[in-house]
């Protein structure tokens, strides 16, 4: 357990010291007027207390990512701990903080608008459809899983619910006949999505998300407590991170090289571009910039702690990385492993918590994903979201496209989400590094991580098999090309900075003040 405690301490110290550093680097100004004070509209720009904002941000960015991703990443061995800690402190939390804090400086703008204000309109035009499609894919992907589990709890997937034909004036309603439990629960989740996307943020998200966040935290604390107890009593053995353990334990290491696969599999527990699409929601709700560090940086650190707990629990429960790989080869999915851990370690309470987590977390990630699409579309079109009619008109095409995407196989959609997510994170890091350079501040804390993640994405795209959206080139060639590509990007960026590229003029706020 030495490795676990050291990793946990590093995450906490990372918030205390590196979190303070990035806040100072950004130039947090508690006296600056935030968007919610200037643009309050009763819908998206509404003041939310900092503790609630933290809980909402945590659930927005977490979902099942730090659970399932950490379990899958643990199959690579204890080296996963290094990526969770270093990635979270120096990359993910900084990424989340700057994307949220810079959004506050630009009136709470959505990610494509932030990219446009830093990297130019060309990047903005590309990012609008790219981020919207990725968010739509996430929203749709997080319907089928919870609906299927709820169907199993309600009956069986093959069981149908009779719906009597109701005739009025000779008209037979179209839902006469039978409906599967899966269809019923899918419809219920989609209906919830509609309300969550259209309602003011304090009506649904602001009220129930803190409660769901407590469930997520309870799961993590309960599992970590059981892990510590079982390890202390000798019932379980926790593999330590040693020099000999710094290798790839994956059962199919040839097809899953440590670099870049580990850095794509564990995203939400280390760094995830999805987070940058969620941060603007809370950027529109914070009353002071001094809350940016605990909400954005702190939210990511909390997610890193969860990822650390679940990676450790999966390795210990399965008897090491080898046992975890054997379980995966036997057909045990992360959901099965998580359910087994909660049930065996926490009893009936743990089983309920696991079920709630697997149901609630995807749904809450899905609804905020679609809400983010609405904000992106509204910002791109310049349409006020205060009138309900405007929100409905903007959302109708979104749900139409989502319905079309739902007809595509989940596997086809999800194979592109992983690397697309990290590509989005790399682009966000480059944008934030550009903002720092234009503000005449050191850019290295973000430009170096941006280059590293660019190498990850380029290598993955070149090396991954065709079925995963890659070009299936040789690993050595892919690694060399990906590394050279990232170095070229960093060199180009540094040369532009040293050449003194003029800063983009700050955007003017509605009251005439600078909002940069």
C-alpha cells in the first residue's frame, strides 16, 4: 500500500502547491467582475454556491470515466499510477482550470469560441462540428447502457409490457401493442435529457447533481476503506510500483503498446478534452475568480483520486495486473468487475451503490454533454438562450442528429471517441498556452503537456488498427513520426512566441470593459 499512499499524497500536494502555482500563473483576480454578475439570465448564467459548483463540476467531468477507464488502464500494470498522478496534477487539472478560468474571462464562452479567440476563426470553425459531434456521441452512448441495466432490473430484456390500444373518435394511438423494457427506459432517459437540456441550470442540475456526486464519492470512499482494511489484514496483496514493474503488463502488449494506449485508455482520470466542454457551464455560474481553483483544478484532482482508488481496487481484487487481464479475457467487463468489488466488499449497500453509479453516472454525463452542445450551437449562432422558445429551436436539430446517431452501432461511435477526446484536450492545451503567451506569461506549463499529448494522439492515429480508426502502420514508424510531429508543433509555437506575434485584441464585454 506504500505506492497507493504516496500517489494519494502526491495528488493532494499537487492541489496545494501546483494548483496555487497555476492560479498565480493565470492571474486570478477576486475583484474582477465575473460573467454571472454581468450577464445573469436566469437560465445558464446563474450564481451557484462554490460547494455546489464543485459537486456539479465533479459529476460533469467524472461519470464512469475514472472508474471504467481506471479499471481498463490497470491492466497495463502499476505504471498506470504514474500516469494518473502526473497526468492529473500537471496536465488534466491545469487543462480543466485554464479552460474554465479563461472561459470566465471571455464571458463564459463555450470551448469552440475560446479556441477561436486564441487560435483563430479557422480553428473555431473546425472545432464547432468536431466537439458537437463528439458530445452527441457521448450523449447517445450513455443511453443504451443505463437503459439496459434498468431493463434487467425491471424484468428481462425479452419481456414486453402490454400497452392497450386506446381509441378516441375512431383513432387508435400509435403506441398500441407491446413495448420492451429497454424501449421504455430509453424513452424515459431521453425525456429526462430534454428537460435537463432546456431547464435553467439550477432547476435540475443544480439540485440533483450534488446528491448524485455524494453517491459517487461514497462508492470511492467505501471501496478505498475496504481496500485498506483487506490489505492491512492480509486478505489482499497490493502490487507496488517498483523499477521492475515499470513495464507493460497487458495480455496483448503487442497490440496495446504502453505508449500511446495507456494515455488514451485512462483519460478522465488523467486528462480529458471532454472536461473542457463542461467547464464553461460552471464558468457562467461562479461569483468570483477565486473559486476557479477549487472548482476546476480541485474537481480534476478529486477525479484523479477516484481513478487511483479504482485502479488499485481492480488490481488488488483480481490478484495483480495478470489476474485483471485474465478476467478481461474471460469476458468480465469493467462493469462486471466494479459490481463484483462493490458487492463483495461492501455487501448489499455496495451493490446498490454500484448499480446507482452505473445508472446515474452515464446519464448525468450524457445530459450535460447535450446541454454543452446547445451552448456551443447558441454561441456559434449568437442566439440568446433566455427565451424558452430559443432554447427549443436550438435543441430540436440537436436531438434530431442525436436520434440519427443512435441508429449507428455503439462500437462504431465509441472507437473514435477515445482518441478524439485526447485530440480535443491537446487542442485545448495549445489554446490555453497561446493565451498565456499573449498575456506575456510563461507558456511552458501548458505547451509542453500539449506537445506530449499531440505525440500520443499522432502515434495512436498512425499505429491503431483500421477497426479502431487508425492507419495500422508499424509501431516504430508511428512512434517516430508522432514524436517528430509533436516536436515540430512545439518548435513552431516557440518560434511564433519569440517572434512576438501580436496578441489578439481582448474581447469587449457588454459594459464596454475588457473581457480577456
